[in-house]
C-alpha cells in the first residue's frame, strides 16, 4: 500500500462507474481511506471531489456547496428513473420550445422539488430506489431547493433534445429538473446526459481523469487541506493560538461569524464555529 496521502483530488468522473467505483479504482494510488463530497449517478460525468486520508473529515464542509451542471433533456419520452437507465416510454408528443423556455424561467428561485423515486433518500428506513426495484410505489417527500440559473442553451426540434445549464443548491436533482421541463413543454422528458461542471469554487477543467490522478497523485488536480477550504473565511493563528486549537480549546474571536478555517503558515489546523466571543474548534487536523 502507498504511504498515507491526504488531500482533495478533483476527478473528472466518466460515465459508467458509480462514484464508489471511482474511489475503488483510486485506492491503489491514494490509499484505502477515501471518500467524496457529493455523489454522481453512474450515467453522469464530471467533477467528483475525492478526499483522501485525514482530508476525508473535510466532507462535511464541502458537501453543502452550490453546484453547476450541463444536461441533455430528451423530450417526447419519459423514463421510470428520469434518466437513460430506466424504462423508456415514447409519448408521441412533439416538444414546444416556447413552453420549455417559459418553464425554465419559472423554475428559477426557491422551489419545492419532487424527489425521484429512484433516489438514495430513505423512505420508512429504506432507500427509495430499493423499494422501487421491488415494485413498490414510492413517493419521497419533496424538498426545498434553490435554482440560481436555468438556461436552455440549445434546442433541436428534429432530435427533440434540449441542452440546459443549471446552477443550483445542494440537494437539487437535475434529473427531476429535466423531467419537469419535459412535462411543462407538453411532450414529457428525461435526463439523457448529465455533466457536473463545478462544485463551489472548483471546476471540472481543473480535474484529471481517474487514470491521470492515479498515475500522478501530486498533479494539478490535488489540493491540500487549506486550499480545499479556501471558500471559507480564514483566521491566521499565533503560535499560542495554534497550540490551544490543536488541543481542541476555543480561542477569542475577532469578529468572525459562522464557519472559519484556522490556519498557521499555510497549514489547516482546524475548522471552528464562531460562538459569541469565541471560536470553538469542531474538527482539528494539525
């Protein structure tokens, strides 16, 4: 086994393997302690944030970031899973570009979004997709999500396909966005292809394929723990503060609010939550 590697790796996931499958392929190069900050469906491609070693503890501070996607919506047909892996049914209806664009504009903002039956959410203690595969009727409760941008960037009436780009909050199902747009167009639709473009400040252009990351773990796709949390406000620690924080003790705040990265000489020492006049470490790394 390789020596322990710690850090964030920006991986461009291919279509086919699950997110767990990508982790499994990286273990010989990065070590057995791996995790990710937000899964991608097997048919989807794009940015997967892979965490190795001690950095797996950063997942809680990365998984809530906003995301951006590009998707292909196949119109004139529906899917039981809202993607190409489900049972497909032709509707026989032609799509309406005007209705599609109007629906996209109406979905921007905070919305109540249906949760796909073929999802990993738990319903009565069981995964929704497992119950669906057994033939059970599954209706997970809707969730409140935020869509900041939903653009129809291309429309092909002949192929009955639309290309969309979505910027959204954590927990948004782009498969459901595609199906809702299809319904609103009057033709029905499902998500034919999906690519994650960005997670917070990280972009897929900065990522390497699983093969590239495995061949060169120190390549440009790697971020150390401090860089992984560069989206958080940071507090540079004095030597005395670093010693206190390293033992899990709070330090005096200097006007900070919310979640704060505590660093010393470029190294992430801890993540803290501002509590009135103090910064309380909630995860210590140094």
